[in-house]
C-alpha cells in the first residue's frame, strides 16, 4: 500500500491546487526538494509542482485564486513561477529529456510522471506527492528514494555514468547534497563521478562556483572538499588548492600537509562565521605555499612570502573562477595578505607600535582577521594549541586597549595635504607626501598622539628639518 503524507500538505497553495486539479481532471504532483526536505524535517521555501500537460494554465489559475498578481511565465520552457507569502512556487509540465555529448542542455519532449522522475538527478529528489483529491498526499517513489533517505545515501535513479555524463553539474550537486545532508554517495555513483570528472569542462564556471559556494556554506565543508579531491573534480577547476596536498620529508624533517591544514582552518572558522567570503579567506590563506616552499638545514621547511604571493594570486583565481571582482575579492585579498601578522604578535613581544600598524592596515576587517588567525591555530599537540590560544587572547586584549586609546583603525592623518600647502605656500609636490608619511609614522610609532594639535606641531618640526619655510 502506498504511503500517504496528506497531513503535511496543509498549505493553502496545495489545497487550492488540489481543488483546481480535481475540478479540471488533471494530474499534478509536488516533486523534488520540497518532498525530500519534508521527509527530512528540514525547512524549505521552494515548491516544485509538475503537471501532466500544461503547467502555465494551472499556475495562472492557482495564482488567481490565491490573489497573486504577478506570475512569471517562460513559454519556451513550459514553466511558470510566482511568490506566495514566503514561498517560491514553480510549475512545469512533465517532460522527458535526451542529451547531446557537448552540452548539458537537454532536448525536451512532453512526458509522463514516470519520464519526469527518471530525468531527476537523485532518487531522493525524484519523490512525488499527488495533489489530486482522489489520492491526495500519496507518495510516488519508483526508485526507493525514501529508503535512500533512511539509509542516508545519494544515488542516481538511472545508470550513474549516463546521469553524470549527460549533465556533469550533477556531480557537483551529488557532493553538495552529501555535504549538506551528511549523506554517503553510493560507491557505484562515486566511481562514475571519478570516471566523468573531465566532463565538468562543459559546465560554466558560474554554475560550478554556485555549487562550490553551497558546499563552502555547509556546516562542515571539509567533507565536500575531500570528496571533490578524491573524485578529481577539484583538479578540474582549482589546481592551486590541489597543489597544497602532500608532505615532503628531508633529513628527517617534514612540513604539514597544507591541503588538510587548510580544510581544518576552514572547518574551524565555520564555527564562528556564516560569512562566505571570510570562509573563502580561510581557503585561500595558504594557497601560495607550494611555490614558496624551501628547505633549510637549520630550521627545516619555510614558506617565506606566501602571504604576499597568495594575495597577488587572489584576483587571478577569482577572475578565472568567475567569482566577484569587487570589494569581496579585495576583502579576501587583504585577509590573505595580513593573516600572519597577528600570529607574529603572538610569538613575539607585543608592542603598541605593532598593534597600531595592524589596526591601521586591517581597518574595519580587524575582527574578521582575528577570527581567521584564531582558526589558523592547528596542531595535534593540544598543549601547544592551548598555549597559542592563550597568547592569542592577550593580543586581542591589547588590540582593544590600543584601539580605545589611539583610535587608529582606518585613521586618516589629522593633517591634510591642503593644510601643508597653505602653511608653506607649496603646490602639489613630493614634499607634501613626505610630510604626511612622517606624521603617519610618528603616530603609528607612538611618538605623537593621533591628535590634530600634536600633528600640526610635528608638521612644522618636519618641515623645518626639510628646509621649508612657513608662508608669511
């Protein structure tokens, strides 16, 4: 006997859809992610309704009954969509698909519910609930998707190699769902992803990054990155991250595996932020370690300058991956460039001058930088981690104290170029830049306070040393 979930379909969208479908003697079903999330008891705001026949007419009729004024229709695709309260409702005619080798865009024909379920990516996304009054809420589950939900398995309805070859984006989606839901990918399916990893080349970078960003925003993204690495999908779009993998040993000295270290830092930072770009900073913070790796007999392995080279790489990588080239990229670049600075303070004597310089350079991103650096403290030695974290707290306290006292976060020198020009009768010149730079250095070194009066006095002192005369 078929399972029935009518008790879950209480929303007015379903009730009105059922009335109209029954009245017009149509077949329509709630299908896909909404049903999956319903059974997993996860919130979902996207409802997909598949109609045997014309989805556009049904969408308009339901929208009219719900008093929804705007219905977006896409005649070429046979789909329609509207927003009702907090739900995004989409209607599509049932269809069957066939694919060409060089494109993930299918050739579409009208089809039955069975055809439509066969074209779905995974068994857990092929579940359908009837909306007709005669069998309202009845589950149609031809591929044992419910059992896969219970066993926590990602599996394709049809032969996996064909499913992934037809639409290679499904490989990224498989890993995304496995990461978000903490499910396993069935072995046959995992093998098929490895075999078809190269097919990702026909997918646009934008679509690939959309799936990658969803993996990064999951609770434990390392799970997804490990799958991307082991299936060779990561090699297709992020070779710089792949290059972090591996350990080299010389004369009994080894460095840590920077790939797994990066994943540990990423998981660590996920505990304190949902911000996608701060998480990207964790991914990118050591990205330039491979080309800066050197072996020194006295100290072992070094990666000098990896933070500066990494910061220079950020725009190139973002551009290639079609990630934003705006303030988000600049933010990631800044955190990569500065990520060693707080750690250096933890290791050494924390001077007010070093703190002021860090505050000046990090500006409003100082708190995020400190989160990144805290996440970057990793070691198998628990005592070492505890000691580091304790010292790190001292740096945080010192930052607060210096910021309160000197207010140098994002500070603009209290003496402007115009003031210098007016005081000494100068036009635009190198001298103005020199004076401003010396005032900034004096404030950061603590020689003078961040105060207009003290800065002005210092300006006259510097100008005198430079042989400049005050304007009469």
